[in-house]
């Protein structure tokens, strides 16, 4: 499968959000990545359901909703109704993670788990069969524009091996500090979805940056 590019809306221009959505719609990007922050699980606050609903009305590509919130089970149905097609919750925020994944699946959305940089991929050994996506945080969650944590590469390789052995087809998404400088090595390590925020929206030519990210690794062999 060709890898996917998911521009992170957190880095968009909020004074002209429609313009940035139209740019992504016209590009070769695959998803819109939307970070939901509650000021509790992470020290920042971002979007609520009404804003996501408005984004859905402007988007011509699926919404990939990343819930960086405490007790995400309280809001899953609402974000699905707002237009989320992929819903990812944090392993660290869900004491009853199986139940939460089942709740996401019951809405018809694809179910994902995100792992903080300090959480090993081994925690997913009994969960992969029910997962559509694993989001590996390559920065500490809560703020955009952080530097990439390179230990993520080894985590990606380990997770790719786990998925291959179990033949689950689970996608590996990398979120944080992703750009043209490290996209190829991430794809070689096993990444399937690249979340790019500042690398896209702060570039001189965002459409071309997305095209270049999408074009990397056509002949990639996983290592």
C-alpha cells in the first residue's frame, strides 16, 4: 500500500482556515489530522465537536481525529457524529482499552491507539487484532512544532514486525516532527501514515511539500 499523508490542522492558519482546507483538498494528501486536546491529558486545549463538524463540512478527505484527552470514551460518539472517520485514543488515557476500541468500532469509525514516546510498543501485543491504526508519538503530545524523537524509529521497526507476524494489516502512523528531512527513513522503518504539521503549513509551497512527501519511497523496502 502506498503511504498516506495527513496534514495536521493544528499548524494551519486559523485566521483563514477555509483557505488551508481548500489547499489540502486540492493536494495529494490523504487525510486531515485533527488533534483534540482537553488541557488535562495534555497541557493545551484545541478543538471541540462543533469545530470538527465545521471542518468536516470543508473537507473533501477523511478526518483523522486524534483524541489527546482524559476519558475519551465520553466523547467518541459525538466526534463520530461530527465527521471523524478515524478515531484514535491514547493507551495511557484508557484503563479499559478493549472496551474503548469496541466503542469506536461500534460507531463505524476506524479505531486507533496512540502511544506516548515513553510507552513501549509491547503493550499492544494483545490489542493488535482489534486495531486499524497505531499512532506513535514522535514528540511529547500537546504542542506542535517540536523536534522529532529518533527513538521512534526503533519503535516503528518493532511494531512493524509485530504487525507482520500477526498479519493484522494495522497501519502505523507517525505524529510529531515529521518532514522531508526524516520521511524516507520513517517509511523504511515501516510507517504507513505520516502526520505533518509545520512541515506542510509553514512551508513556502504547501502543495508541493505534500506532493514531495507523498512521492517518497515508491520503491521502499522495509528494514
